[in-house]
C-alpha cells in the first residue's frame, strides 16, 4: 500500500504545480485514486479468499485481507486529511457557504 500513498501524494503535488488551489488539488488527487486503490486491494482480497478454508493458511489470509482493507482506508481517507492538516489547507469560502 505504500506505493498507493506515494502516488496519491505525487498526484497532489502535480495538481498544485499545475496551479490548482490546495483544497481542489487534494480532493482531485484523492478522487482519481479511489478506483485504482480499491481495485488493487479488491483483487488481492478475492484472490486470498480460497486460502481462508485451509486450516494452515487461514490466519495469513485473514491478516492479508484485513491489512489491505485497513491500508486502503488509510490511503483514501487518512492520507488526504493529514496532508491537508500538515499543509494548513483551508476549505474555500464558496464550499463553506454551500453547506
């Protein structure tokens, strides 16, 4: 999952370099990474499911599936939140007024 985080942060930095405001750059990068992250984790989880029925491999299979699920949540939620927090990104006033 580490490469997903690196790609997400690289996408954020690319968006910032293109002149996007910081809030939109982070949201855009996170939205564009949802599908690849979920598909990569999902295919691995589905591939490990047959190992759950084997007594010897059950613990490893469950660990892999739980780790991928947790890592995906970290990548898609926690990393953008922490990135915006560390960079002190403010929500634009237009978005605040809509709510």
